[in-house]
């Protein structure tokens, strides 16, 4: 019996003792794809992404090595792919074709620029990115609160730097209402922002900010558009990478309406190198990730983590991942042996196979598969040969990438940077106005100094006097003293009888 890549609202994944499917109605229950380097995780990710696209579900995926970009090009009819298609009974339904794709890049080099405003990011994620301590995070929160109260938009890094400097100058004024603004903390934040700027974050923060609906497009032929984030360069800045991904999930969670259980997801995210989300993450951030993983399902969004070891994902998050694909693991160290045991225990036991042993024996392109079925329970784990992808295996060329970008439905929407009137400009005008008023208070120039004061009150209500006025008063006092002395001498002489 031949299989179709998509049949009865199910995505065909491969063949074990029976065909293995991912049911679209359970696709928003999230998933996990794990395995050692070179065991076929990227191909499995591509097969899943193509399956969702065929079902009309938009997909977002981070492309770490550049290999996933081949999904935008027609696959090549290689012998081993044709043989694999025959082995899994794909038959005539298997064909090489390109998928509707939009390339994105935080740095704007390999795709459309992706930007977010500092205000959209918020103090929590920004503090995570800057690795701030509790006191420094408190100062950052004060900056955001003052900006909100005074209606000063913070859009890019120069806005944030200006706002931090402003609250430092007004620390005495603000301390009673907002709390102490420590000078040392202000300096530390400014240094971290400088480092972040040097890493290229100034290209990410700004306008036009990303419209999350551009990740939820459907092509004219009914297939879901696959958004590919070029992450090879971004991976060199893991803080920016993880914060960006978490920001996107947060935006979806806050923006999309509640839909409950749906026939198919509204959007599916694939997070490659997922361990970067959790390595050295503070407790508050782990709780945020767990919260989003639990709640975003009801928004119709599925999240799939791709990583090397199941131990890379915390238990609180792993418990939310219902659909699982386990490629081969190596067990040369005690930690790797624990990872194999942990992976084996997460599956619903199959009495016909030794799960722990099979994990070590899997060939490239094979995996242990367990998907949700029936009323939402996990299927019995099966050793599965993953089907071949329809798109190209391997990266696209530079000319092919450029062609996809230029014919993209969002071309021209994000390419030009917009510098709106925001905190940097507003605070600069305030400073200029204060300087101008201070200059007016200081008098009318040398004419006032020489010939008299301008009459402008000084601090305490006293009027500023010019030099001419002061000389006149001194002369008046001197003449008065001379007349008084003369009168006094006449009186004394008349009393004593002397001339």
C-alpha cells in the first residue's frame, strides 16, 4: 500500500512495522527531536516543516547551519532518496519540489531584516540579554516606568542609553517616587549596552518592527509559507539568539486570541539548538519559558525543540512535549549514558524492542518515533525509517537566496530603517531648552554687566546687579558717609567751643 506525504489530516513521517503519522489535531501539543550530531535531525526537521506546509500551516524555523534553506529549492532526484522513498512505500506521490519560503536575518544580510523595539522587548528579556543583577535590573525597570509615565517611547538602543542617562541625572528627583537610582548600576548598564551594540544588536532594535502576522502567511496554492531565520551568524551571539526566540514566542502569546483545540495549528515553531534557551538561564526565565510552552498551545501554536540530548530540556518543559522523535545517541561518558536512559524512559514502552539498546543502534535516517494518537495518549514507540524530504537537501546558492528574497511578498517592507521621534530626540530637545533657559537667566551680556542688571531674579528672589549699578551704589554710600562725618564734626566743635 502506497503512502501519501499528507493524508486524512496526518503528516506521513516514515515507516516502522506500520506507517507513522503526526496527527495535525495534536500538532499544537508541541514536540521534541533529539539525537547526536550527524544522525539526521535536520532532515527530520525538514520533513516535518514540509508536512506542515503541505497542510496549509505556516512554519518558522531557525537555520543554524544553512542546510535548511534548501527547502526553498526543488530537490534533486538522487538514487538514495528514490530508494528511501520506495522503502517507505511513498510510491508515485513522492516528487521533488520547492516550498514557499521567506528568508529572514536579524542582521539583514541573508534575508529580510528582523527588528523589534526596545519597548516591545521589555525590561525582563532585556535584563536577561544584558545579564544584569537584581539591583541593575531594578534601575532598568525604573527607566521603563519613567518613560511610560512621561510618554517617552524607547525604540532603539540610543533611546535606551539616553533614558538611562536621564534618570541618572534626575536620581534625587526620582528616588522618592521610583526608588534609588545607583550611579554604579547606571554605569554597569551603559557598559553592557555598549557591548551589546558592538555585537550588532543595534541592527535588531528599531523600526519598522516585525509584524508577527508575516510569519503566518499562506501561499496562493494553499501551502503554508515557511519562514527561515538565517542563524549561523546569530549563533555567535547566543544571548541575542535566545532572547530573540523567546521574544517571538512572547509576542505570539500576547497577540493571538484563544482558540483552544483546533483541527490544525495556526503556526508551528522549530527551535534548533534548543539547549541555548536553557543554559545558565535564571529561575525566573525558566518559569517564563515553561509558562509559554503550557499556554501557547491554546493559541493554536505548536513549538518543537531540536537538540542533541533530552537532558538539555528541563523536566518542567519536557513534560509539555507530546510528540517525540529520537535519533541515535552516543554513550561514551556517564552523562551520555544517563541521557540514553532518560530518553528511553520518556517513551511508551514497546514490549518487542529494547528501547535503550535500540537508541545506540539506530542508523542515520532512523529514529524512535512516538506521536500522540486517539484521545491524546502517546503511541507505542517504534523504530522508524524517516521518509525523504521533497525539497533540496543542503543549502541554496547565494543567487537562489537573493531571488527568493526579491520575489518575497514582504520585500521592501523592512529593508529601510525608520528613525522615529523617540526618547533620544525628545530628551535632547529637553536638554537644549534647559540650556537656553539657563543662558537667559544669566543676564543680557556684557552691556548688563557694565551698565546695569537685566532685572532677572536670581535664586532666592534677589535681582542680579550689573557692575555700573554696583559702582553707583558704592559712590552713593561713600558721599553719604562723607556728609555724615562733616556734620558730626561741626556739631562736636560747636559744643566744645572750638572753631
